């Protein structure tokens, strides 16, 4: 491989690395439980109509308890829960990162809202 070709290849690899989002862990502060810039790894809909997600990131800093050892619940009784579910599904299908804000008042980790940026 010539020096110029190797340099171009190195530049291309560097650009791809910069374009890939760095996935973050979940954080817990006195006012905020947030899993920022995470991937939806799994989306589960149960026969009773309940929905849960498994996301990338480390849950160990959270003060809520993940449902069944690793899932975050989506409370489908809340207004606009279907819109939030659609947002999560869209991110999952497109393999795009999103940020998930979790409830401060519920022991089981439950989604309050989600947002994404490009």
C-alpha cells in the first residue's frame, strides 16, 4: 500500500469513528435519572399490553430498579404513551441513539420521556 493510500484510509477510518456516537451510561442525580445517548437493544410488548425496553449503558448508578433484571418500563396508561413508544420504536429500527429520562418517584425504572438529537 502506498503512503498516500494509507494516509487516505487512515483519514477515512478516523472520520467514521468520529461519526459514530459514543454510547453513554445512565446517571442518577438528586433531580434527574437519565440514560443519555443510548441505543435501544430490545423492545418488548407483552400479551397484557405492557411495554419495556432494554437499552445500552450501565444501570448501576440508578436508584430505581430495572424491571425483571434489565428492562425499563413504559407506562402505557399515561397520556401520549403511544407517541413516546413510536419515538422509541423509530430510534430502535433506525439504530439511532436517544436519551431516556426515568421517573424519580417510582421504584421500578419507568420512562418519563425520551428525546433524540442528530
